[in-house]
């Protein structure tokens, strides 16, 4: 096995046994980025020199016998997580040359764990999108088919893991932005419970929905990364003091006694691709063969989730993005005639079409005379959706659904149809509205050879159950062993 193809677990074992060095491992990943990222386009910034310095420090720690499972492990970071001294762009012109003066909470935890940051990866601008086509800086392609999108908004994270250009990645999930690209790129993606992972230093899109989480090559690696980044942070007012278990302790095979809820509303949704239906049906059969009991459940208000989400998220975005005005940092329009002109020209030229669309929607929804009719009503629907999940979990431990109604689609196919793009989040965004954890694990392939993901959701702070079910399913199947050949042709 080539070094860049290793999992976090395997690489950590080899580093501990001193069969390889961290410098060799990181150099192999940097070489891989150099070899294939011209085709994939996952990285916005490669952190070459500093990554090698971090690798050297990791080797010193290993030599002293003071190391963690992440010491010397090369990780990519979604480019909306603040990295001190390393450009953080949010894939936007307005922050194209912004270099933070502080690290996000998760970056501090990764540093303490000895992980190596190999670079910052592409995304939809300010995390607004489902395909990474809204990036203002570059195009990212799906390693399984270079003509297809990698998913979004954490498309760069998923593509970098899938193409072995890192051993793991951190993304963010506001309405499915970790799970959906994980599904499209054939990797594992976890959206933790809201509050489980610090949002300090995460550039805000929708503050009540955003959550940082890991994307990895398998479930074990995901649990290892979750161990490192979880925990209370006093700088994040929404951070939870809930105890953090060792998530790897849940990685045992066997599902006897586990009840899996099958929501009729999700599986009866129109527009689900036949290949996705077949993969999910097969996954249910596999879980039942392993001893899980599948029960029918109802989430009656899920049909309102997309509408509620696309009022709440843009409303919070319009407030959060008001700070980008060209005054303190970031892009500023040249030669303004007045202060108002500077604001107007900076935001018109600095933000892309999708970001401006959501700011306008959100500002309208929050405006006098419309707040109660839109944001207020959407918040009430959110409460009903949360109640649906509470009732459903009275009869099951885990809820199962597709991640996305379709496999990855061709680049450019839906970019001019924002409503259709929004509807692709139908299975994922309810977890964000309710604040519960969700995971995507590979469960099959389409007839065209594109990956399909299985979504599992559980009660608040029960990520361990998700890891148990996902690990058991993974051990019973071989989907996670398959690799893209990077043989597709760019159109």
C-alpha cells in the first residue's frame, strides 16, 4: 500500500512502530496533491512548508513516546475554518486574501493531537450550495467522474479524502454539507450533534445550524477524528459540556437489539433515483441480516423542512454576512464616491450570485412586517420537526434514509436552477434543524459507477450509536474498499 492510500488508523500504527516517519507520510501526501489536484481541483491553498515543519515536530514527539492516534497524520481543512497565518477564503472574492490571526477551536485541538494541516480545500462560497460550483475561486471535480460535481458545500474536503490527497478532512454541515459530498465521493462523513464540536473560528453561515465534522476513508478514522475535535469550548456560547466518550469504543460488529426506524415520508419521496432506492433497500436487508430490527416510523412535518430551512438559514446568513462591508478587512471596491457606494460596490463585487440571493431572501424574511409571516413561522415548523424526531426515537434507536435523492450529477446541469438544487437537501437538512447527529456511509454504486451513501441519524449526543451501526454495516460490505481510478475525462 502506498503511503497516501493509508487510513488514519493504519498510518498511526506504522508511525508508532517507526516503520515510516511523519515526514515521509506528509511528503507522500504532498506529492499526491501535486500529481492529481491539477485534475481534481480540491485545494485552494497547499500548506507545504509549514506541513513539513509540523511533520518534523510529530517525528520528535513519536521519538519521545508522546503521541496520539493523530500525531503526524496529514489532514485537509475546509476553507471556512480559521487557520492562523494560513489564508482562509471561504471560496469568496471578498475574503480571497484574508489571513486570520487566530486558530479555530478545532485547529487548536488538532494541533494538540499532533495532526498536520496539509492545506485548505475548496467549498461553495460561504458554504452556500450543494455542489461546490458556487466557489468563486476554482472548480472541484468528483474523483469518481471528473465531469461530475463532488457535492457541497464541503466538496473539496470529500474530494481530497476520496482521491487520497489527505488521510482525513474537516468540513462543516449547515444543511447536509458534510454528509452529501461524503455520499457523492464514497467516503464517510459525520455531522455531530449541535454543540458537540466548537464553532469558535468557524466562519458563520447560519449560526443555529452550522456544525464542524470529519470526513474520512472509513468509520474507524471518523471516530478517531471525532475523539480529537469534540468537547466544550467556553469561547463558543453554544458549546455543550456533555461528556465526550471514546467513540472508538462503539466500533464493534453486531446489531442485535438495535431498532432502526424507516420513515415512510423519506422513502416515498418523489424523484429518488432508482439506483439510490436499490442501494438503500439492499442496505436495509444487510442490517436486518446482522440482527437489527427495522420498524416503520413517521416524520410528518418533514415535507415542510426545505421551506423552513430556506427561510431560517438565509435569515441568519443575512445577519452574519453584514460584517463584510470593506471597512475592516477583506476585499474593498476601488474608488468609491461615498461610504454608501463603498458598501454597495464592495458587496456587489465581492459576493457571488448564490450568496447575494440568500442575503436578499434573508433580509426580506427578517424585515418589518414579514418577520412573523416568514422567520417566525419557519421557527415554529422547526419546533414541530424536532418534536417529530423526539416521538420517532421513542420507538427506534437510529433513523435510516438516503443521503441524497440522486448520485452526483454533471457539472453545470443544475447550477442555473437554484430551486432544484435546494430540493437535493431534502433528506439531510432536518437533522440540522433538529440539532441531531447524522452520518453518511457508502452503501452502493449507481449503474454509472458513482457512489451512493446511506444516512443514519440518532438522538442528541448519541453519535456512538451511529458509529456502531455504520461500523457494523461497513464490516459486512466492501464499498469503502473501492477507489476511484481518476480516469474520467474533463468535458
